[in-house]
C-alpha cells in the first residue's frame, strides 16, 4: 500500500507536467491571427512578422531610395536647360579705339538664347535606364522587407523554443522536489541513506542550473526579437501559437521552380535590364545631337542692328573607334552579369536543396520526439521516482531524470533549428509569387 500511495501522490504532483506535452503539441496547431493574439494579450507569430515588416528603419531607407529614383526618372528624358548668350563682338584691341565699345562701327553688343536638342534615341535610352533604376529600387525594397521578416521570424521562433525549453525544465521541478522529500523521509525513518538524499538534492540543483541557462537564452532571444519590433525585451508579451513548422508555405516543387523570382535572384533581373538599357544608350551615341541659337546684336552709330540664327549638328564620323567600342564594352558587361547570374542560380538551387534536406531531417526528429521519445522519457521518470518512493533504489530515477533532461535539451535545440530553416524557406519570396 505504501508503494501505491506514493505512486498516486506522484501522479497528482506531476499532473501539471503533462501540460508540457500539450504545449509541445501546440507546435502542430495553426497560427492564430494577429488580432486574436492581441486580444489574448499575446504576441502571435504573424503579428510579430507583420510589425517588423512595417517598423524596421532599413525599410524607410529603401523607401527613400525609391523616391529618389522616381525623382530622377521624371527628368531623365528632359531637354537640357536653355543657355543665355550675352557678349560683345568685334571689339577692337589695337589702334585709337582699342577696347572701346564705340571704337569701331562693327562692334556689337549681343544677347540671345541657345537650346541643345540631344538625339531622341539618347533621351529615350536615358529614360529607359531611369525606369529600370526605379524598378530595381523597388525590388531592393522588397528584398529588404523579406530579409527583415525572416530575421524577425527566426527571432520569434528562437524565443518561442527557448520558452518551451524553460517550461519543460520547470515542469521537472515537481519531480525533483518529490524525490528530495522521499529521500529525506526515508533517511529520517532509518530506511534510506544520506547518499541518496544528497544525490536527490544534487539532481534538483542540476535542474535549477538548466533553468538558469534556459532563462538566459530566452532573454537573449527576446532581445533579438525586440530589436526587429522596435521595443524593449521587457515590453514583449507572452508568445502565442507557433506556425506549423512541419509544413512549408510553398510546395517544395515551387521552391525549386521559381528560383529566378526569389529574393536572392531578384536583383539580378533588374541589373541585367539596366545593362541592356545601357547598351541602347551607347548605340544611341551614333545619333547626332543638334542645337539652335538665336541672338540680337546692337551696333552704335548709324549701323543697323542685326540678328543671328545658328544651327549646330554633331558629326559622329568615327564610330568605329568611339561609339562602337562603347557598345562592345556594354555588351561585355552584360555578358558578365548573365554569367554571374547563372552562377547565383546554381548556388541558390543548391542552398534550397540543402535547406529542404535539413528541414525534412529536423521535422522527423521533432515529430519523433513529440510523439514517442518525450512521453516515454516522462513515463520512465515517473515510474522510477514512484519505485523509489515505494522503497526502491534512487539510481534508476537519477538515470531516467538525466535522460529526460537530455531529451528536452535536444528537443529544444531541434525546435530552434527547425524554426530557423523553416523561416529561411518561408521568406524566399512573397506569398503572391508562389504560382510557378
């Protein structure tokens, strides 16, 4: 009866420990919405990611870059400003009238305007380059937003996993406290030993050490998350439900078939477009520019005033040594970009395949831990401490407790790693880009 009484007591004391498994099972439940998380006083995953995507200062910088590029684009094809012509012509520099405006009847005071007209092809090419610069600035903003969201997601998941680890250690406190009480009771009753009492106390202290380390990791993770949300770690509420880390937002086939639309390759598309537009600008240099000027000239004395109209046209007569070489240089630069982009595509494909392999492996380990290893380790510890309470040896419980601690450590690490890989794959491109 003594054995079963202690067993019932242990079951009651450790009933709260079953909440650990329930908490881990929340890992497989869908994420709650941001509004629901706020209403419940919790910081949901989606809310944290959305807030980071709105408040990061680097996104303001990218927005300013877009504004600057758009401002440049509005003037790219504009004509040059007109030029004012003011001067004096035929001023004598010798003789009795030297340097006198009235020293010669051919001296004229002149005022006029000149307007340059670059070739239309050049203006169109400059406009195209400016438009592509705007597109690239917008793409860089989208790339930055995805990177910020990934960093915030990884910080949230790291803090969430650290909290799960801390909760698991806290749940083991009750078991360690019961072992200490049983050891002391047996020692007082003359059926136990001081060694068992000290071993039980050492086991409890080890759990406290694990809790302290886990709290430190949690605070570090919360500090990282607070950085992306623009707040302090102390102002962060409790964490809501995690996303389903065993399911990716994009099918694996889509991830492998949309490499050119993913953030690591997105900038290359616009760099190539700019390089192609620069080829057009180099080719347009073969088109002559022209300008027109008109002026009014006033002469002293009885001489009649005059007007001047002048037309100037550029003569690109040596294109082989000038414009053609510029076109060849721009084409070589484009070829270099194309080759570098292909190298980047191969590297990105490799990175995705490696990440998918890591994600599959971590997913299997996490699922196995959740469904089999952790429940088995808990049952083993409960049985061992109950046996100790019924008069058995303490060593089986010490061994079972050590193994359960290691199982929780490994599980917390696997959760954090799974979250890191999941976030890296989940924010490769916007959700609306998922169609192949």
